C-alpha cells in the first residue's frame, strides 16, 4: 500500500494539492497524492480558514477568486457548522488607519488580523505535497523554509520564470527547481498571493539569522 505523503502511515485516501476548495472548476492537471484519513481530517479546519483568507484578499482583483467567494465561501460561512469560523473572523477585525502620500491621515478601513500559524501550517503542507509529487519522497519540516511574498523584496516571479512550471489557470500555479544542493518551490494563488520554499540542503544551510521570522 502507498504511504501518506505527510506522516508515512499507510494511505487510505487521496489528497488534492492544493486544496480543491480554491477552485470553482477542478483543473485536469491537479496533483492528487496518497494520504491517510488522520492527516486529512487534522488539516481540514486550517485549510478552510486559509482558503477564506486568501480568497478574501484576492476577490477584488481576480474573477476566479470572486466566483469562489460568492459561491462556496459564502455558502460555507452561512452554515451553522461554520459558525466558529465566522465568529473567529469577526473577532479578528481591526480598524486600519490610512495615510496619503504626504503621511497625513486619509481615512480608516476595516482590516483582519491573520492567524499566521494556521496559514503557515497549510502552506507547509502544500509545499510538502508538491515536493512529494515531483520527487516521490517525503519532506521533513526541518528540510523546509518558507518565505511569504509580502516579506521578500525581490521580483521572485521574474527570477523563477525559467523554472519548470505547472499552470492550473488563474487559481494556482507552481514552479520548481531541484539540483544537488536541494531545491526551491514557488506557488501563487490567483496571480496575487505567493510563497517561496527552500528545500533540502538549501533549507538546512540557510543562515539562521536570515531565517528568523519566516
């Protein structure tokens, strides 16, 4: 029997990478990986939270994200079973003060304090799944360092444009590059939100001082 790509227990189901909830129509080139029911269940709530946060951030600029928001996200938040998520999101709302180009107060808007730990957990799962899909090997957490797009002051989309790529339409695409020193994986949702992962030796040898706060 195949092993779960996350815990290496015997797999008894399949897992979509990235989570299928991001798509209103599933692409034909979407990886599905062997997984166990225990891992699938343990990530379910965090994936729902992550999907809601990413779609909310992108629905103003992406038609695909807007369709998911108007469809499955709105239906999910309207169900009694998702009352906990709804309350949690409402409890995370804050007021953000905006300044104009001169640094003067320009108004206020509602903002959301994102639970970074939950987001990071799902992003790591996606990266481990894509690594398994390309290398047919499990990836330990200690062999993975992840950087969020908003924290990297480089044009990573341009830097990675010559890497191998799988494009799943407007919703998701990923690029990868592996060599003897390790590798890297870049993922992007709705052509807006992206993350970069270093794997293997590239992650293990990355300076600790630089990796703080990743």
